[in-house]
C-alpha cells in the first residue's frame, strides 16, 4: 500500500513537472520569436505596442456551436476580463473557408501581460470547473484550435474599438493576411503601411481595428490586419475609393513597395461579431 502511495505521488510530481516544462517551452519559444522578429526589424517593440493572440476554433455543426457560445459568453470572456484582457473579440465566419469556425481576438498590453493573463485565466475556478473544460475526448469542445501571435505595428500600436460597439450598431469585419517570401519582404510591407498606407486607409474610409506582424503561427512570414464596416456595400465603396486614390497609386508603384516584390499571397475572411463580442 505504501508503494502504491509513493507511486501516485511520483506520477503526480512527474505530470506537474511535464506541464510546467511544456508551459515554459511555449513561453520561451514565443519569446524567442518576438526577439528574433524585433532584431530582424532592427528595433525592439516599443512600450505602447500591443500583442495580439488570434485564435481559430474549428467546430462541427450541431450542439457544439451552442456549447462553445455558452462557454465563451458566460465563462471565458468574463475570465479573460478578470485576467486583464479588457476587450475580447469573438466572431463567426460570414464568408470564408472551414465553416463553422469561431475567431477569438485577445489583445495584450505587453509581452509580460501575455503570460500573466494566461496564468490567471487558467487558474480561474469558473474556467477550470466548467463543463466545457472537462469534456471527454469522445465529445470535445472543438475539433481543432489554431493560434497566431502578432505584434502591433508602430503606426497603429493599439487596438481600436469600432464606434459601432458603443453605438450598438451592426457591423462586419474583414480579416486580411498578407504572406511574403522572406522576412525582409514582409518587413517592407509593414514599413509601407507605417509610412503612408494606413493613413490612406483612414482617409478612404477603411477603418482599422488592428495591424499585426506575425511572430508565431502558420504561413510565416506574414502580417494580419482587421477592418470594420457597417455592411458589405460600405466595404465595396470604400475599397473602390482606396484603389483609385492618387496617393495610393503613387505609393504602390514606388520601387520596393510593389506587390510582386513583397507579397506572395493575400487571403480575406469576412466575420460577424457574436452577440457577446466586445469588438
């Protein structure tokens, strides 16, 4: 009996050490990616640049959808708020692949805040004791989850909450990802946004929510940004204004900034906020 008790204690200790090792490894990997990206750009993140975690939860039609919404609305979103993530965006795919998929946007004030908020979220009793967190593998909460970690651009260092949120108006979002063949090319596109393209966006009615350079995730090197519109008609009108703008035409044909030089692929996904989204 004593041997069984010692064995249980040993196994528990090994499991705890393994969990701590995995957590430390993940944090170290992300930190290394952050340092590497900053070094490659010949600058360190400034104190006012936020970090964004963009999650994709791939689901299955049926009860899984309602169960996810119930968990995120009643448990996860309040827990993230208590952990210091004051604005959480949760979205459904309106037009795009892999439906149904839920997108979750988590903005963090600093790199230190990323780890701290995750620790608080995971330690929150409402999360750990929720039905969603204890589902068996035969009936999981989601099919697959994908995470991307982004560093905000210096030209728009913080997430901008759409005015439609305070006005309680309907809205749609366009999430765009630009891939490049090299870090140098990706940095050039980031530079292009910072030196003029974001300003042209704003003037033409393309209202940004965030811009971020990919640090950890798929299809690197890449950058991702989100725009908000009242509806698709406003989206089409404002993009039309942008592509015919003289300043844009000049910037986009400047050597070093042309699409063939710095981009390999562009993808767009259109999203609708859930009823409980804070973005």
